[in-house]
């Protein structure tokens, strides 16, 4: 019988900071962040494994201006993906 693997993804979109964050593990396990060459922020656990990332300037500036949000918009959620 094939083994089923579950993957929990947690994401957060911040329209004020224009960032997109995603964690492949519990965000509470994050102990340090490092910026890579593409200026993405990598979230690392205590064993220095990548457990997530943050994309800065996620949406184009023109798109952000076209939204003209009067109130801050934030969206977050969880996904559970399974594969065999």
C-alpha cells in the first residue's frame, strides 16, 4: 500500500507591506531568517532547515496603486495537501 504524505502550508498576504509569506512547517519553529540573492527572506528552524519564505514586493507597484485600498487588507489561510 502506498504511503500518504501530508503537507501543511500556511500562508499570509500583507497588502500594506506587499509581502507574501508561506511556511511548510509550523511558523512557531522559526528561529532565524536569512535573505538570499533574490532578496527573498528564508525562514529557518533550529536545525537550519528552510521551513518557509517571504517574498518582498510580491505584487507589482502599478497593481498596488490601482487597488487604492482605503483600509489595510490582509489574508491568511491554511492548506492541507496530500499525495501518494
